[in-house]
């Protein structure tokens, strides 16, 4: 099984992104039976979604799991829907802040994620790491990449498994005095490895 795992570059004033670090660490030790490819996406309207589509062209994966960081989350969030909406709460890394715009003007308002979310939730919680199925990935680049993946699958790759996991900040990323919930890199990697194993036949 060939899987494309993506993370994002740092954004919002941080100098690392948990999702990038997790993607690189999982790539160094992928579960048996998974041929893992990694892409790190720019946090920009212009290049983030285009980079994941380009990686799909290159890798021809059976499944894509995209990840993004969400400061303040205390569990792995397995996102159920991608929405056809760009309504950025902050500017992207190119300084562009899009409000109230669709991603695909002729696309449906939402797509269901194409991953076994309940099986992933069970696999992660069974190893003692918090995970939950959640409704959506917001209206910034994470949602945009999820919707773009699902639109691509619906229109071009009906057999493609695809979805999005929002990850908490890493303990290692906390700034002085910050008290937001975190997960360690070790636990985060274990969670994503468990998620990947649910894709195996
Ligand atoms: N998180 C952002 C975009 C990049 C990332 O890691 C989001 O939640 O949309």
C-alpha cells in the first residue's frame, strides 16, 4: 500500500510545525507494509493545495493522509468533512487573507472524508493517545487542502482514500510560559503509525 503523508510548513509566527515534524519522523520509521511518501506543504493559497496535487501526480498513492497543526487541541482530530470555503482567520504565509470565498466555485458545499475514521479513532485511543472524530478542519489552509483532496478524488480518482488529521502542538514546541495542551513527538508518531496501519488490507 502506497501512502502519501503530508504536513505543513510553520505558520502564524511559530518556527516549527508539529505536522511537518511528525511526517518526517513517521517517514523515518513507517509501519510494515506501507510505502510511505512525504510532502510538506506551504501555508499559502497559491501553493498549498497545488503542492499536494502535484505530489499525488508524482507518487500515485493509494491513500493520502494530510496533517496540520492546531494549537490548543488536546487530541488528534480526525476531520469528517471538507467544506467548500476559504474564510481565513489569519493571513496565509504570503500575506493573503481570503474571506467568504469558495474553493471550487462549481463544487459541492462539502465532501465526506474518505478514511475509516472510527477505525482510526479506535486504533489511536487503544494505545492510550487521545483521538476523536471531529466535524471539520476550519476554513483556513487545512480545510482547503482537505477539500482539494476530496474534490480531486471525487472528480479524478474514485478509488483514492483521503482525509485529514489535525494534530496538537508538540510538547517540544511550547514557548516559555505557554500552557496550551500538547502531545509528545513520540506519542504523535505512534498515533499516526496506528492510523496508517488501519489502511492495510
Ligand atoms: N494548520 C493550519 C494551516 C497549516 C497548519 O498546520 C490550519 O489549521 O488550517
